C-alpha cells in the first residue's frame, strides 16, 4: 500500500512519521530514488534517509526543501488557542 498523499486532499499528520511516509510515497510515485532527489532538493542523502525514517532531528529547512522539490506543501493553520495543526497537501510537482 502506497503512502501517497492524494492530490488536493489535505491530510492532518499526527507525527513526523506521517509526514515522512507522505514524502517517501510521493518520491516513489515520481519514480525518484533518494539519490535522484539529492541534487534537486539540495540536501544530503543522509538527510533524506533520516527524514524518511521519521527522525525528528532533521533540520526543518532541509525538510521544506524536500517537500518543495516533491511538489508537497506544509501548511500551518491555527484554528484557536489550543488547536494548532499541520496539513500536508500535494500541489503541482516541479520534479
């Protein structure tokens, strides 16, 4: 079963593992290896590998670069004082 994020369908991930699964699924759907993604996203392969394994210590800037490269968008939305969440939505890919 693919971890693909459906086009135009927002997802509310509950952990870094959910975001990592969406990123890996999108990368595989585009037919890209981690090595293919490295020059496009401008990050080291170790960063992609660590992130796809759900390692929360990967720098946010690197994660955002990978998301952008794969045509994914990370939206922060504040629905109230105690209701902040993240929505991962696929947009058009430039990969």
